[in-house]
């Protein structure tokens, strides 16, 4: 089309696409055109900074966070052939990633840990105590939260307000005598909106009218309200623009620094390598390898996911 003289305006938050096909790039922020320049020679980090309006913390090359005590562990955990005898330990103050191909059992493992599906075998230990979660509510009461893979069908009440969605994880904190206190809800929701930079008219705005990135921030807000010790994240930045992604990364860093234990499933290996202290690789329902920060490469992670026999053995 370009060779035929067609002018193309290509809108995307996938910066690698822009670098591949664009001649010039324009950056919009808060409804304003803040930059127009030739694409050649522009670094991705420069575009991100212009889009977000501030310098974004770089995660590449940083050292591993100090690992605290084990908060959550699984031994021999399984369900039919979807998850097969997984051993896993998750420490306070760390972000552990889960990589693997579609169908490798990553989401199924997270659902077992959250009590959304019953395990056929194995055991889960939380803060040194053996637990068996028969429902998500039991897991939530024990201090575990889940950012689901599909926010629209599983994570949000779309017609409801930010206020309702953000406080749903702990209604006891906003109720008295069995009655919800709207004023208390509004105060908490307003603070969460400010903390996570949720762009909205007010905390009463229906979640369905927010952008995808802001909807995902509302999901995060729910678990910030609950103050979970363990947070499971299934594709937490899927369909999220680069500005919202930077805000979510900053919040994950803050949670890890505060001693929370985070387990992060992502199909984006660059994201896992940037954010995580350890990365486990799932294949055919098994945790087949675990890599420490500094010991992995994109090639080694892909080799483990595809079944290269030269990859390391599991070391949870």
C-alpha cells in the first residue's frame, strides 16, 4: 500500500510493530499531541517516556531481590493430566514467573492454588500450615488473591462502578452491622484510584466505560484493598497499553518490596525476564525447569518450553 502511494495512520501500543513499519511516529498523551518525529533511531525507552510523561524505571540488569521465608508451597500438586505432580515454593519478597506454551498448564496450576479447581492429589502449604482450598473464598480468607487471565469475563463486574469493584474483595471493611457504607467505600476507592493512577471521572464511573488498562488497574485495586500476602497473576498486562503497564510494574515492585509473594504467568518472555527473580517453565502440566535471575536467556526458556532435553531439571 505504501508503494502505491497510500498514506497510513497506524495506531498501536506494540512498539516493536511501530519500529518495524513506521516512517514517523506521533505520541499522544492525555488527549494532546506531545511529539512527532522520524522513527529511525528512536529508542523504545524514549517513546515510553513520552507516552507516560515521566522516566520509567528500567528493570533489565537489576539484581535478584533478597528472598524471604517461604509463604506458599505445593508438593505433588495435580489435577488429572492438566497439572501433574508440581513442586513449587514461593518466597516472601519475590516475583516468580511461570512461562510455557498455551496449554502447558500454567493457568490450571494457578487455579488449583486459588481453590478455583479442586486438586486430585498433592498438598498446599501456606505460611507453614497445610491447607486444602475447596473454594476461592477459602483462599482469599487465607490471604491469597488472583488477577485472572480474562478481566472482562472473570475479573470484573463491568456494569458496576469502580467503587463497587475495588472494594468487593473485603466487604467487611466497608460494612457495619451487615450494611454497606457507601461513604467508606468511596473513600477507599478514591485512594486506590489515586495510588494506581486510574483515569476516570470519579470512583462512581462504570468499569465498562474505562480503557482496558484502567480496567486492569481496578482488578489490581481490589487486591490492594484486601492486602493479600500472596498474589497470583495470570497474564496481568495482556491488552494493556505501555503507560498502564509501567504503572502496574511499579505496583508489583512495591508489593514485592513490602514482603508480598507474587506468582506471575505471562506469555511475554521479555516481561518475565524484566520483572521476575525466578522463572519456572511449564510443559505438558509439569514444572520442568526453574531458572534464577541471571541464569536464564530467552533461548533457554524457549528450549525448556518446547522440550529440549539439554535444559535443566526442575529446581523449585
